[in-house]
């Protein structure tokens, strides 16, 4: 007697034996019990989830005669009557299965529909089952539309497909559609356990978990892999043998990699990757298994209560819980994204194991500078303080703390306190100006201007402490040229009216005329931005405004565009100034401006660019290349060193 494979031997014979498709079983059972039968059914789903099996059970339910031959339509076919046994053996004359993958033309469909005019020979209903119906041609679909819409009362259509998107909507509208879902690994594991218990095949639980995961939602694939594993293991299933047969990566390697990445241990990462190479384990499977583990870790981090429901018999589950507590949530998300996208990079690299190592080491590049292997930095979010009803943001830093940090920071000038006795002057007092400006005269040509390297014009940083770490770069030594030319920034006073003449051609929007309070307002705004005290529209309001008057705790600024003068942005800027020990009241007017922090930043950047171009153009080597070889400097290729 020939051996019958497990997938056919344990094919469900009735709805009670179906697993993982309870929603379809319930709908069909109720319809059969209440005799509310549709004339066309469409079952969709991936391979091996039970589409053909449901079709055969439905055919038996419609034609079952009962053990005594007196039965009717039932949701529980007997399985012993001539109709049930004939359908199970594939020789029932009133049940026809058509494989549309190999019979996809209009002639085959017409030959099937010609049988529709004849009443059933033995059964109660004729059942036409068309598998992979999406493979039919458009002509074949059109040929069956009329019969599919109004078939004889004794005819039922059952269509099955793995790709319902390719089925015309004219066919979909004529059918009841049921989507059979891929089965969860837990469901597959439970079914495999029952099957092997009936077969008296000893099996290790971890080996069955490997088979359940490898099936990817298909019960037929799971049973076929089980057949192969039984033959591979000489009648028994062991984890080592199943893992070798599947070519799967040992989860201990995956867990070791995640733990090494959490601890910042690059050596362990490289050594584990080399172990995978020596053992010939798949790099793609490694990244895939890491994604699966990281996904469960992310769920445990988002819902810590789920750790209590973890299966204690699964050692990997307990290890996943431990790693979820070890790796911060943001790094878990980052590592998941790296592993997910790293799978697409394996085919681009000359060596997939080198690509695997690079993908894993990518996370270590995002570790903080002072991170030490073995010390885990737990990242927690500080709850935000409630926002007042006025819609303004509250700055948590105290004025004294902000001033102390600014004094310690070499990259941000300290913010001078506002004088208490300052009035609102109609004309600025020239006896003690906040800063000095040198204006050129026609007799004395303007001197080349440079920008103070201490003035921060870079993008805002995360905190005052990080600002303190920003040290201006020094130019390289002349006797030891670096491989890349770095343009030094020369120290000089604030940009003068020379920049005004240079930018005059570009329009009034770029003109820059220094004002007495301009330097103070520029320093104040840059410090607020560096400390992230102002963001979004409030930051733009501060950058595009000009300080026109200071009267103790009442300051007045001016902007050119009315769109910047929004109540929310104005209140947030006032709150930030008050928290920093400055104005408690802020008035914003609309008018022409000539000295704003944004224009000072643009002027400083333009001056740094001009100085860099002068240095390159005056370089003897560059001049020799231009003179002797006709070299040309590519426009826009000269970039100054950012402070």
C-alpha cells in the first residue's frame, strides 16, 4: 500500500475539523442550517489555507444523504453516504473541479457550461468548482457571466483564487466572497502537535515551532515540511535536525546579536557574523529572524503587561522579554528598520555576510559618543508641562541656569541682562552704544570684513550642554596639508556697510544696516534657538524681527510681514524671553527692517564665502594650475568651514 502524505491524510472532512478559518466556517454553517444558500461563492487566500477543502465540504453538505439515505442539506455531512464518499474520492459525477491555470480559454469554460443544462445525476445539486479562477481570459470570464448571474436552481458555483485583484468586478459582484486568512504559527503548532500524536512520531516542541514558522501561514506547507522532517530525522523530529533541514539560523545567534547591539559590543557582533559565515547560515534568514524578534520586543515595550502572558515553555519568549527590557524602545525601532532595509542590500553587496555585518554595525554608529559597552542608557521621556490656556509655551529653564550655561559655552555669547532704568528713546544714546561700528569714508576704502567665528549661525542644537561642546575649528598646519582643503575663518568685527553695498543688487530684502541694538538682539535670539526655547513660527518671528526699543521689561520689535505677527508665535517668544530673564512684555509692529538676526546670519555667511573664495583664488597652487593647465574653479564648489 502506497504511503499517503500527511497533507492529504489529514485533510478536513467536515467543518468541525477546519482550523484557523472560524469566520468562514461560522458563515457557511449558519447559511446551511437556515437554508439561505447563495448560487455562487468565491474563496480567496494564499496557498494551503483550505480553499479547495471548504469547496469539497460545501459540496458534501449540499448533497449529503445521511447514513440512512434520508438526509437533507446539512452543515454536518455524515461522510459515509455514497455522495460524501464519492466526493472525498473525487469521482462524484455532479461535482466538477476545473483548474483554470491549465484550462483558461473560452472553449474550456463553454464545455463546462454546456453541462449546466442537465440536472444532477445522483446528487441534489451540481457544483462547479473553478480553481485559480483569476487565470481565465477576459473572453472566458465574459462567457460565464450570464450563467453565473442566473444559474439553474440545481447549480452552484464555487470559485477559488489566490489573487482576487485580477478577478473582474463583474464576477465579484455576482459572488459571496470569503477571505481565508493565513494561519498563525500558534494555530499551526497546535495542529501539528495533534497530527504527530496520532502518528506516534516523537517531536521536540522547538522543532515544531520551527516548522510552524517556516510554513508562513499555510497548513499544507506545514504538513509537507513535517513529512520531510520525519524522513530527514528517521522517524523523529529534533530541533537540530529540523534547523539543519530548513537552513534556519539558530535563534541563539539572533538573540546574541541583538544583545551585543544593545550593549554596544561591536566585537561580539563581528564574531557572531563570522560564525554565521563559517556555518554557512543564511544572512537573509538572520535579518528576517531579527525582524521577527524585534517586532515582539517592540510590542512588549509598548504593552509591558503582555510579558505576563508569555509562554514559559518557550525559552526564546523569555529571552525576548529580557532583551525588550535591555534595549531602549527608540533603538529597537531603529534596529528593526535597519534589518528590514538591510535585506534589500544583500544582493547589492559582493559578499552577503559583509553586507550583514555592515547592516548590524550601522546601529553602533548611532550610539552616543560616550557610550561604553556594558552600560545601558535607559531613555525616558519627561512628561510635558501643561500649556496655559493662552496657547503659549512655557520654558522650563530658569534665567539663572540659562545664563550660567551661556557663560560656560564657548560657542554662544552670554546674553547681557536688560538694564532696569532704560527708557524708550526717541534717538539712541550715542554716549554708550551697545557695540561699535566702523563706517568707511570715501577717502579710506573699506577693509575686508570677516565674521566672528564665535557667533553661532549653525542649525539649532539640542541643548545648552551640546552648545558648550562646539569648539571653533582651527586651520590645519601649513607644513602638513590635510587631504581635503579646509578654509579657515578669520576673526573680524561685525559685518559693516560693505555688505550692504554687496547685497544691494539683490533687492531690499537682502540689505543689512547695523543698528545699536542689533548685536544684542542677535545674541539673544541665537541663544534661545540654541537652547530650543523657541521653535517653528516663534523661531521665525525672532529671526525676522528687529529690536527697535527696550524699556525695562517692555520690548518692542518690528517685522516686515504681517503673517509673522501671529498671537501664538508672539506669546511663545514673549514666554521664552521672560524665562531667559528678559522682557516680560513684548510688542510687535509691522514695518521696514534693516537689522535682523536672519540678515546678520546671511551677511556673515556671505562674508565667509567671500573670504573662502579669496583664499582659494589667491592660492599659489591654484593660480599655477589655472595659468599652466587652463584649470577652472567650478562655480559653487568652494565651501567655507562652518563655525
